[in-house]
C-alpha cells in the first residue's frame, strides 16, 4: 500500500507541476496580448501607463513622435500601406533603442518612448538619430516618410498629466517648425 500511495502522490505532484506550468504560460500569453499592439508589435497605451507607474518619483526622459502627413499616406496609398509604414517604422525605431527603453504605440500614428536611465542630451541625440533613420529609410511602397518629435526630461515630482501635456507641446512645436525635426520642451 505504501508504494501505491507513493506512486499516486508522485503522479499527483507531476500533474500539479504540469498544470501550474501551463497556467503560467497562458498567463504570460494573456499579459502579452493585453500589453502589445497587435499591428506594430510594440507596447500599447495600456502597457505605457503600467510602465509609467513603475517610474513614479523617478527622473526619466520621453520622446513623443508621430508620422508627418500620415493621413496623406492612408488617403493616397490605402490603409494597408499605412499599416505597412507603421510596422516598418517600428522596426527602424526599435533598432535605435537600448535594452530597458520602452517603446509604445500611443495611438494611431503617435508613439512614445520612455528612457528610464537617460539624460536629456542623450535622449535628444537618440531622437535625432531616429528622425534621420526614418527619413533615410526606404519604405519601398511610399516615397518618403518623416516624423516630428517632442523631447522632455521628466523631473521626479512632475505629475503625469503635466509631463504628457508638455511633451505634446514640444511635439506640436516640432510640427510648427516645419516638421521632420525634434524639439525639446522648455518652460516658458
């Protein structure tokens, strides 16, 4: 009887271990589906705010950018080509990022990158490299793609509402300055 009980116990333990592993795998898949944009394969807005929560009380930098005249791309070439441009652009940008940088599709053709361990100077340098790489990239299906970028250094005590508004202001100044450039947010 003891051997039989021991065998049953081991069998139950193995089934529990296998089931636990399956639950953990399914949870990771579910978490990925909830956090990653299906089209571009970068983080989505939900994941962005989750990552921001981890940075409360810390200093970090942000780049907010969007594709210049993206509506024209969709209207001229179709939404399937617009989707292609979004996916291709994300690959170009991902190649410029470091491990630990958080790249997010914020909405439509608007993106935000969080730089947890960066200076404003380094972030501006990265923004300009991203801008140039996108401008020089052969998107094959459209003639030329450019982006406008807003850059901000977030102080440890700045509210989320304020720094998101400020980086948005910097982005719109980049557009007002003729597009295809990066602007640092400066207090007025």
